[in-house]
């Protein structure tokens, strides 16, 4: 969603309209789940995916027609065998997609800016979309955004009943998901903003470069930390990756906030600096800790840390050698093995 908001705001700020498609319900086997989004521009360019195939094609066709009608709609699609041609993908499920036409007016811009601010601040918030207007044939949707128990943006037809909203908000936030629910008399799409997991790579060498790029491409908020300014450069890393230069790895943890949403991979240029970083990261609440290296290197570092007072339970948190064993040899292949493990761990936390 964060990418959608950023790209959408960029287009809206330039005076362009857009269409945002959101899967608001699904049953059975479907390509993507509830909350998945697809952004469609008037020239047919898309950002994201709701699963590809015939269903996405139909959604795009519907979306392009909205640039003429300027009305939003809910698109229901049945993927059971009886509704599909023999050469189509048969999933056997059904899904409903909210397809919203959005024009570059003041209220839409304010909504997107408010959403972007919440993402930038990693501020827990709830997006509310009134679905009653579509069911009543009005062809439009209105939105509200609630953060920290207060309404920071609202263009709903009725005021938000705070006591009822609080119950819905807690339910959505605690579940960490999106849903269709009732707020007062309104039937609404209620979605807790989901922030990307943070990936911090300590070390900017040959393996870190493709790992960072894959991390950014697969939805991690990616940061690379190193003490070598000569290689810590956007000549080697894309602009979407945050680069932090430090003087020494001795206090590297002070350079970046590591918490329960953080994934850490240690890829420094030597055993000593790997141990230095690991000793600091083990004192954090990092969701995942990985370190590159052989089992011999791992055992040597672990023994030293045990002698310094760390427990076996501490060391059991570490994935070393990092990555899934796929027989990787090149930096690019090693990056794939690392990211496969990170994606797997992220899925288990969801």
C-alpha cells in the first residue's frame, strides 16, 4: 500500500486522475488475498497486482472505463470452473474488488498526503471507506483516516461514532488485517495500515548489494550500514535504499533503530566485525538475525560470545549460515538464498 500511496500522490499532484483497485473479500482459492491492491493509470500503466491472469485483466478493463464514467464500483468475480473458459486459470474461488476512481481534487490529495505522513512516521492508523454509497448506486466512495484514536481526515457522509469506531479499530489493529464491518449505520471497508518490515544489512560488500536490491523489491524498508564511504554509495545501490556511514562497527547499533519489526543480516568484511555487530544486535528485540559465514566461523564466534556472558538461548536466535541452502555460490545466488529465508520468516510473523 505504501508504494501505491507514493505513486498515487505523485500522479495526483500532477493533476492526473487514477483508479485504485482493492480486493475487499475473497472466498476459496484466489490468486491474492483481501487487502491486495492494484493502481491503474489512464494510459493503462499499472502498479502492483491482484494476482494477474483473467481476473486482473477484467479489473483493468473495468478501471479504464471509469476514467470516462468517473464513478467507482465493486467488481465481483467468480473463478469457479463453470464460469471460465477451458484455457483460463481455474482457482475455484470468488473475490470482490473495490475499484475507485480518484480525481486530483483537494480532498483526495489531502487523503493521500495524510496516508503518506502515517507511513513516513510509522504511525498506527485505520483507513475507513464507506461502501454504502456504492450499494446505493451513487458511484462514489468517501474516506476517513483515524490515527492514535483521533480522526485526522474524514469525508464521510456521517460523523464517526467514536465508541463504536474504537471497537472496530481495536479489532482491526489487533488482527493486523482489513475487513468489511459496520460503523454505526455505515457498512465500511476498515483497514489497519501495514508497515513494511525493516531490513538492515551491516556490510556493503558484494553480497550486500544484490541482497539490498532484492530486499527493497520484495517490500522491505532496506538500510545498509558500513564504515567504508567508498562503497557505501548510490553508484552501487539504488536510491530506494537508505545508506548509513559509520566511523566504526563498535557502536553500529546506535546508527539505526532495531526493534521487533527489524530483520538484521550481518555481512561485514571480517569475522571480528561480524562478532562486534552480532554482540550488539543480540541485545535488541530484532525479529530476525542472520549472519553470513561457515559453520566453523559461526562456532568460533559463538564460543567467544558465550565466554563474554551471552547464553545459548541468545545464540539460538541467530540464523547462521544465513539463507536457505540452494547450493548458492555467486553473490547474486547467495542474495536469493538469504531473501528466500527472510520472506519465509516474514510470512511466519504475519
